[in-house]
C-alpha cells in the first residue's frame, strides 16, 4: 500500500468517515497539491484504521509448518521397512508421518470387513 502524505491546514471532508475538518491536517496518497485535488483525503483516525487493515500479517516459519500433529507416536521397525518408508517419502517429497497416514487411509478404504 502507498504511504499517506500530510497536507497541513486544509479544509476537507474525510472520504472514509464523511466528517468535515476545517483547517486540519489531511492525509492522502497524493504526493503534491495537484494530485491532492484528484485523490481521496482522510483524517488522522481513518488513516490509522486503513493502515491497520491493510498491514500484512507476519508469519514465522513455525506458523507455516504447523501440521496439527500433537500426539507422539514412537515404535520400532525392521530395517527394510524403514528403508522403504524413507524411499517413498523422498520420492513423494513427504514427511514420514504423511506416508504412514496415507497408507493407513488406503488400508482403511481397501480392507475387507468381516
């Protein structure tokens, strides 16, 4: 978003809240007086609200990597099983747990119910 520029001691009506401001500081994305006439003008309070709404959310790496997996699962497996799991995970570009989850889903769909 473009920054707001200050235009002091101006009579204006805020385009956001529609209040009239005599001889107050107006804020606009216009960089000079010629553009100021053609662009929307805002009061101080409305510019703060607009900036807050348009401010991009900060995301850190931990937030992006959240998977919803909070329960621990540990087990011992044969060497061959682990090699297959690693190979599949690498080929599919998945985590080990994602391969196991997909395998369980597939098994649940295909098994014959007794």
